[in-house]
């Protein structure tokens, strides 16, 4: 079996966020400070916190957006979601204005305000939230009207951390590899990384994912996730929201996108299993390389093991049988 431990270690390093680790928190702090400085929002008990894949340590290179969960503990009942989104826009537009090309940096979305940071090549999404009263929160619902929807991002962060601990620190890196696989398989098409992460959490929580090293965890998880995607697309079996019992994950994807995801994840799972069972390390590495594609900087994620060419074939030996001259060594002994 081809476990390629060093290659998986290098692959994970390749998809780890680079400068984004510095830029993302800096952009978050700038948005947070602008909101906290507003007198009206201060009356509402404004308390922004970082959430999302970056907070849960499952983001991969490159980070394009950072989610700020803006808790408003004292928001009056008469303040609608439209009112608070309007206030957010007023505050953030006044603070960040326009970019060098004269475009407004603050953009209103269905349930948040997006602020662009051209210097960092990323966005910050500021999501207003009011307390539900049971430890969870409500955020504006997508679409028109004044509807709110329940959520619990802090709970997801805690659950992810616990799952990682319970699986000897393999959960988080496996989710990163699955997110990278989704990117290689689907690119910018939906479903996105969050759906794959929640499918992975459900797979781990079911007890179906296991292993003794990263290769085994990745293959095991990919097989279970492909089954969950299959069940979702073919049979309408929704992915559970682990933070809200009885609730499920909502995604926006077309039927064509879902059919593509279904077929490609099934193919990927079969390819990964074949790679793990492969005795030829070159062929196995080539399969894993195809599954993980390139990182956000355009570099190949999965490296070939020593002694193999980029196409998976073995490199020719520098010494021919019967040769009269043997290349000099490195003069290292012991």
C-alpha cells in the first residue's frame, strides 16, 4: 500500500494559507474597529468575532474572504434586518470609501456587508446577528422582507476542535485536503467548501472515517463524503447541521452543478482507494496529484516521491550495469 507520508505532509504545507494568515486578521480588525466605534451600534451592544473556515483552521490557500460575526446583544426588537444592514453600510462606507479606481469598497449583500481590501486581495463579510435567547443567534435571511434565520457559528468552531482532538489531530488536515479536492474537481462551481466540510463532519461523526495515517484518513473520508454527496443529490438526503439539532445545511447549487459534483466525487473516491492500494508509489502519487490539483498560487499540491519522474515513472539509474566509471558519492558515511 502507498501511504506516502512525507508527500502528504508536503501537500498540506502547500495548501496552508501564506501571507493570508497575516492579512486576514488585519482586515478583520479594521472592520471590527469601525463597527465598534459607531455610537448607535455601541448602544446595540456590538461585539464582533471572527468565524468561518479561517477561524476553524480549515481554510486553504488562498483565503479570499473573512467572515466577521457582529453580535448585537442589545438590539431592540423593533430594529429590522433592513435597518441594521442599512446602518452597517452607512458606517462601513464612511470608513472605507472607494478604491483607487473609484469603486465603492463596501457592497451590500443579502445578509451581510462585504468590504474589499485590494491591498490584500481579499474581502471581509460583516454579518449582523441578534441573540435568539438559547445561546444561538439569528442573522438576516436571504431575500426580501425582514426574516431572520437561526445559526450557531461558535458551536461549530467548538465541535470542529473537539472532533480534531478525538481523531488524533487528523480531522482538520483531512478537511483541508477534502476542500482542496473539491477545488480541483469543481473549481468555482458549487457546492462550495462549506458543504464539503459539513459532509466531512457528518462522516467523521458517524464513526465511518478512520485510519492510522493521513493517507488512510483522506481516502476513508473521501469515500464517505462521496456517499453523502450521492445521497444528497440522488435521494434528497440532506446534510445535518451539527450545531442545531433537527436542522440541515442549505446550499445554492444548480441541478447540473449537483450532478457534476456527484459524479466527480464518486470517481475521486474510487481513484483515491486505488491509489492507496497501489504498490507502485509513482502511480499512487500521480493519482493523488490529480485529485489535489494546484494550490491558490498555481503550484502542484502533491509532490512525487524521490526516484520518480513527474509522470509517475521511475527515474533511470545513473549507473549502468557493467559501467567502468561510477559517479562520485557525496562523501558522507554512517
